[in-house]
C-alpha cells in the first residue's frame, strides 16, 4: 500500500514512516517542519536501506522513487495536501500533524483549535474528494480526562481537562459523524481513533528520536537533556497528587511499539471485513509509572544521576492515567513489547549520540 502521513518528520511520525517502510509499504510525507526537521526522514531512509534521495522538485523536497516522497507543506492547506496526494495512488492516510503540548494549549487555546481542527478539516475534504477513506487519527489519552477508575477502556466516558485534549475529542466526534454520514451516502469510511498514552524512547539505532524545539514539554526529552547537560535540572510538576509517591502516574509506551500500532491499524483497515465506521483503540501498556518511578528506572538503566526539583502542578494535568490495550490486541493483533528499561536505555542512547538533536547535522 501507499500511505500518506501528515507530520511524518515528527517524533512519532518518523518512527511510523520507518515502520511502514520496513513492512513493505511506500510513504508520502507532508510536513511544514515547524517542530521537526527533514534530517529525521533522511535518517529514516538510510535505516530502511533506501540509499540517497533523488532531488525533489517544488514542494517535493526529497524523493526515494517508489518508496518515500517528502513534501514541504501545510496539512491545513488543501492545495498543499492535493499536491502530496497527486504523487501517486494513496490507499490510506495517517494524521499526526498538529500542536501537542497540554500546558501550552492552556496559554494559547485558539491556536490549538485553529491548527488541530483546521488540519483535520482540510485532510478529510481532500481525502473525500479523491475517494480515499481509510484514516488513522493520532488521538490521545487526554480524551478520558481524570478517569473515575483504572485501567481505562475505550467505552469510558470522554471528557478532558485541557484545550489540547478538547481538540482531540472534537476531532474524534467529527470523524465519527463523518463515518456515519459516509455510510448513509454509500461512501463508507474506515477510521481508527488511536488513543495513545505517553510515547517515549527512540529507535534502537539511536539515529532517530525526540527532538522538540525549545524547552521540552514532555518528561523524557527534558530528562535526557538534563543528563546530557543541555538543561540544569528536571522539574517534577507536583508531588501532592493522591498517588503512592505524590507524583502523577502515566502509561509510558515505547515509540517503536506505538509506530507498529499505526502499521497494524492501516493494514487492518485494508481488509474488507475488518470494520466500517470509526473505531477507538487504546495504544498503551496497561502499566502505570509515576514521575519518580521513571527517574529511578532511568538511573538504574543508565547509571546516570538525574538532578530534579519539585515544581507546582501544571494546568491541565490529571492525576493518573493508564489503560487496557485488550481491544487493540484483539482487533489489530497489536501489543506493546518493550519495557521501561528499554524506554530509558533507548532514550539515553539517542540523546548521547545526538546531544543537540538533529540540529547538529
């Protein structure tokens, strides 16, 4: 199959592009590189054994003919998207493009609504016009808000504590309505709402990993940048939560496992009897780790000391969040395989080999 990926140069996007290539699929990536770099996809191509790129033309900046094409463009712009789709027959799309920081979304909510909803509207309009109606959407555990019980399953009530989470929940509702309308109009959609939890780690080669612009918003890149010397100390946001050690609990999942979940989803959609309409899936491990648990695991796995301080809670953060992945195992044949030790070791290997991220390339 040929898969179009929005946001393909990002942290999860780049690992998913590699997983798709390794599974024998071809990929068209479109990214505006506002929080990513083309170098990530150059490295993906080398890891996939594609060799050197052919010089692209216009918006197509990199091309490995028949395997991977990289377009510079805005996923919220239908003209840019149409140019990417015109590269060749597309069988399905994976939608990553969007803003993703919970805390930042509280400060600039309108930007999050504009970007996250706008990219989705543009994408589904182009897809519908071209008759491409298999879509995997990058949703989030934030749609569950502060759950009443744990582990979370897909039929839990949906609510959210941040503008970022609301954009994900709104988009899920929009895509579900789209699927219902499509069925009535004999234009059936297959949509996977992939609710993943806290992606961490890096490819085991150390060649691709998480490289956020500016100060990281997520725990692992902040932690590794502290240990490598780019930042002074880690801030642990809140130690007064009603948890065993007072710090927030999350379900951390290795990014390579997460990427495999996207491959499994688009492959399942390609089967005529897989499903119709929109289906939600938790991509998670089912295990909860507190922030202090992560620090202890990182120190044990790498032998490195993590300097940290306790800071006030962040707006929009919930107490604890971990999920059952049983539905994804049953319907997609997917489950997370890598443990916390692998997450820590692979994150540290990436940061050691790339102390300035892709910027030093």
